[in-house]
């Protein structure tokens, strides 16, 4: 089932807490928990303050892997190298794309794949390029661990096959001529 988080509805200056993901900042001059910034429009920003300096990456690390990822993103300045990246649980790059536009621009991406564990939004290594994630929609992959009912049905099926095989053996022994 798809879940949407609309960061524009959250109070400016607040941090984001979710059982589904952890938001963090990486690289550059701002580290720690990102905050909701109201620069232009509310959104989860690549800064721990309402302005500069900024981190190079805003990371969203999912608790479970995802099969679908949509996000809306605002860019306040463009340096030619703003980009998004998705990674699997081992840290291998799955997919990436440019976040283009100049000045204040919005970007929407829809990513389909399996095993998405992290979304990273990068500002090209600039300390003064503020970015905000305004919303994100994700769809968690189904668990690969079988449910107890499935295991019980499998066991019943195997027991039935074993019983049928035993009955066929007994039947063929009793039909043998003396």
C-alpha cells in the first residue's frame, strides 16, 4: 500500500520522525537532522537551520525496501550538478537523475524498481544551495517471510501427498497374486 508524506503541512523548524524512514544530512557544512524549512514553500530541507549553510545530501533511509518512489522537490538555485540517487540495502546505486532548473524550480520524479532502500538528493557539493523535499510517496515491498498460514497449507499438502503415496503402495501390495 502506498504511503504519502506531505512535508508542506508540517511546522517550520520541526524535524521529521517516522517509523518508515529516517531523514538525515550528509556531507558539507550542515550535519544532523534536517528541518522543515519555509523558504519559498514548506519542505524537508538540506539544512539544520532555516538558511545556509547546507549539507551536500538530504538522505531518506527506508526501514523496509520500496518498489515505488515518487517525490516532489524544490530547488532554490541550480549549479548544474543537482541530482537524485536511489540505492539498495548494500549501498549499490540503482538509479539516478538530474534535478534541473534554475532559480526556484520544482521537480517531480517517479521511480519504479525493487529493493530501494535510500533516496539521496544532492546539491552538487555546494554549501549554499538550499533544497526542500515537499512530498514523498513510497510503496513497501511485501515481506519475503512466509506467513504461518502459508507454511501450514504447505505442510498439509505434503502430508496429503505422502499419505496418497503410502495408500498406493499398500494397494499395489494387496493386489499382487500369491
